[in-house]
């Protein structure tokens, strides 16, 4: 009987332990459920609100696309209205296209935000970005400076796309004038991007601002040659060249009496629509060289004389000769 009582006691204790473990597990599960219930509820609300805002998001996207299409229509209208007009400057069309397109897209973006986000106003965007604060002003100072400089360059039109310019020692052909920077292509085929603030505040040389350009080079003749004959030969070459303009008049002048030659400076004007400076200078120089060779006019080059002085044998120090074989034998 005692053994049966012990078994009953063990069974009852085991049942009680299992019951307590089950109660603790249930309480733990309930506690964790209550703990994450608020999180799950918040996520459910976010998902539900997202699905509720999908139609508004689609409408906002459609509105933004409509304003994007309006920018294309605006560009076409400006191009057809102002392009090829005698009174219209080329850069004015670029200003209207770019500034107008950016303004239209910005308005469309604000309207799309108002539709997509409930309770949103443009004033909230301005305050969120902190526009007008000192920190943002300093951070975007260079950007705004380049932006304003680009607009002023396009409006003032100191040069056009396709012009050859020199800015801060950088030379090339203008490829594009954007709001932020100016793109030029160097003569060796490289693209150079210059901030508009640098372009606007620097001295600019526009090589193609005028249709006429002056060319020049210096050629030297020997002191024994007749400079009047040389000048007549060069003037005749310039007069017979079809790319050399008669007005302004070309000239050949003696400009220096150098160490090895009498230097003649040749100057003439060309029409850049028919030829360029490098081609014209090369052509004239080739003809001058050929004519000077035919007429026997020398084009000297630096000559140096090297004189070698040989000292006399008497001036050399006396050296004792080595003893002969007979003298060695006599000793």
C-alpha cells in the first residue's frame, strides 16, 4: 500500500508540474502577443493606408507626366516661334527652354506631392528644406552662383555655341552652355567643363567673334640679302593669294636686326568663313620658302664657330725618356 501511495504522489506531483509549466507558457505567449500587438497594428495601418493612397499616387504620377509633356510642348513652341528670327539671339532660346522647362517641372512636382501626400502644402516643403536658412545658403552658394552666372551668360551672350574662346588659359570650341557649366572642346579633342561662375568673372577671348582675322609670322633673311627684294617677293605672294583680303591691307616690315638675320614681319587678313589661321599661315610660309629658294635669298639659321687652339711642343713640359737597352747592359 505504501508503494501505491508513493506512485500516486509522484503522479500527482508530475501532473501539477505539467499544469504549472503550461500556465507559465500560456502567460509568456500572451505577454509577447500583447507586446507586439501595437507594432502589428501600426504595420497593418500603414499597409492599409498605402493601399488606400495607391489611386492618389497614380493620379500624382499622371499629373507629373502631363507637366513633363508640357515642357516638351513649351520647347517646341519656343523653337518654332523664336528660332530663325533675325531679331532673336541664339542664347535667348536656350534660356527660355531650360529655365521654362525647369519651372514647369517644379510646379508639376509640387502639385503631384499635394495629390499624393494628404495635408501637404508647398510651405511645408520650404520649411522642411530649410530654404532661407544661413546653413543652406552657404551650402548651396556655389550652386546658386553658377546658376545665376549661367543665366546671365545666356542673356548677355558674350559668345555663342560654336565660337572659339579662351578662358583662364583654356582654349577650345564651345559645345554647350548649360545652367551650371560651359562645355568646350579643346583643339586636341578633349572636353573641358568650366563652371559658369568662373566663365562669368574671368576675361574671355572670343577668337571667332568677328569674321575677319589677322595672321602673321616672322621670317629672317641674311644680312647679305636685299630686304627690298625679299619684301617685294612676299608682297607679290600675298597679292596673288585668293584667301588674303585686300582690305585691310597686308604688310611686310623689318622688325628686328637679330644676331643671325634681318627679321621681316608679315601680316595679312583673312575671312574665317573661307579658311582658318593655321591653314593660311602654313600656305603663305610654304610659298615664301619656295620663292626665296628660287631667288637665292638665304634664310639663315644660328651658326656657331668652334676654334681649337693647338699648343706648340716647346710649351709642353719636358719628360725624361726611358733608358735604352744598351744603357741597361752597360750598367
